[in-house]
C-alpha cells in the first residue's frame, strides 16, 4: 500500500482512506456483515485510515468499527487509524439540529466515542462543522487538551474556510482538513487548498465520487430509498441529475480508452492533485472497495489530465453539493 503523510504535523496513512459513513446512515439500508467484511478487506489491503462520525447512525458507526476491529487480525487492528468527527446534534427521528463546539461538549463527545470504539485514544479528532456560537479557537483548544492528556493523537478540521484554518492553526498544530474534493467539487482550489499548503496542513478528501454520482454506476432512472440522503441532494434532482450524468458520460469515454473504470479515473484524478491529499472512498461492499483500490495503480499523464478536465471543466456541476439549509453550515462556502 502506498502511503502519504497528512501535513507537517500529521500521521503517515495509507494513500486511500475508507469512509465509513454509508455503513451506518444516509445512503439507505446497509448490510452489517458486508460492512464488517469490507472493513476487514480494506485493512488486509493496507488501508489504515478509517473515517468515522460519532453521529453517523447516532453511535452505530463507532460500534460497527469497534466490532470490525475486534474481529480483525491483531496486526491489522494495531495499524488502524481512527479519524472521528463529532459535534453534530441529532433528534430521535434522525434530524440535524446544529453543532456544539463548546470545550466541555468536546470532551463529553470524546468520552463517549472512546467508550463506543473500545479504545484509549482517537488518532484524529475533528468537529464536523464549526459551531457558529463558539470561536474555533476554543473548540481547537479543547481538542489540544485532549491531545495533551493522551486521549487524541492529532487535531483535524472539517469543511472550514481559509480564515478559520489560519485561526485554528494559530492555536495548535492541525494535521489535516477534511473537505469535499472531486472533479465536480473543486471550490477548495481557489483559497482553501493554497492556505492549507502554506500552513503545512494535509487534505483528506471526501466525496471523491460525489456520493456515487460520478462513479459510473449511477443511472438516470435509479430509484433512491426514502432514507437515502441523495434523494434531497440538489445534484441528484431532475435536470441537474441529467446534466451531471452527461459529464459522467464524457468521463466514461476517457476511462474506456485507458481500459479502466469511471470510478477509478475519478479517484486517480484526486490522487494526482498532490501527495498531501488522501482520498476517502466510501465503499460499503468489497467489490466497490476492490474497484477503488485499482485507482492506486493508475497513472494519469499530462494529456490524460487535460482531457479529463476538458470533459469536466471547473464549475461544470449542476446544483449545489448540499441542500440550502445544510450549505449554510459550511464555513468553507462563505
């Protein structure tokens, strides 16, 4: 497995990470046994970075990871790295009501995560979205205290803009910024990515296949389950979906010429953007994981990269990446 280092102060991780959200929530029902088998397969392939949210399935995700790690070979378990997001407030019905970044809340969230994960430390800890009522300095300061106490190894951030990135980095070393980055989500290239590089902060890129939209497996007539987040996502709606899948068709022609899949091409593009970027692949099944791993063996030359970006120009996507109310929570979009 190829490795990359998350920023100046972060850990060395596998070049691909496994995003575990879909195993617990937001993409419809999932198969627990297949999820655990997929995590085991990822660990066996050398993937070390597991991306988790304490609010994914209201604790389900961390308990799932606990089970997967307990039943994995000891050598793989010892190499696994947990990257945990916290702070989202949920209702019993599954709704989101805000974010809590108060220092006491940060430590409370961490205590529950450690218990559910069955471990004595979290490798990277980050608030999922900035709490607008709490200065980022206070939230990061609380995580820094957890680092000092040995409960957390590294501090991460999620979906923050360039200014907030600077403010956070002035408080404590930041390993990485987790943020959406794909062929159809390139907003970080203007200010956020240059700022992260200036500050020595790595990028863990989620949504590299845009929730399956640019995977090559999503069809125009696909029916989504009622509990699938994509049913509310603007990019999956009506004419937006059709226009976005036109982009995928253009990408497919390039992939076919190279003899690889659309998903592998999209992941390889993100990998090509810099050694400081670690794509997170949200595979819920072993076959999808195997496909994603194949991207590591794909080299894209200058001509192929130019063809890809001609097929999917910057800002070509139709629709925002989240519904309007959720976009308002993104510091990275301000």
